C-alpha cells in the first residue's frame, strides 16, 4: 500500500442513516459515488493540498477533514450539492496499515 494512502471505512451509523437514504434516492448511482469517495479519502492529503477538502481540526493523534461531494450522474457541483462527509484520519500511521 502506498504510504500516503489511508484505509477507508464507513461508520455503522452512516450506513444505517445516511447511506440508506442515498440508496433509496439515487439507486445505483450511489455505488459509483461511494467508490469515488473512497478513492478521494485514500488520498485526502492531496485534496487538502489542492484545497478540494477542508481541514476542520488537527491534533497529535488525528485530523478531521470535511469533503464535499456530488452524487455521480447529477449535474450539481460538490460544493452546491450540500452533500459532505467528515473524515477522521490517524496521524500516527495506525490507519496506514493494510
């Protein structure tokens, strides 16, 4: 695994509450969107570098990042869609193991 790549997991809460609604509203478009979110979050440091994600908080143990996204196939930009995810990355490499 690339050392700058993170392992991405979705919290059970998000699966039960948010993703369930996206599946209902967008059907198969959600699966492509989820893959894109995973790919982006694996390289979230690049997104921060190019200002495509917002750093919320940072500590010696973790950093919180807000990422705006749009559902695949919609003609809405990520910022104007109102869809966002909050990501928590470990800063001590425990999240970088395969």
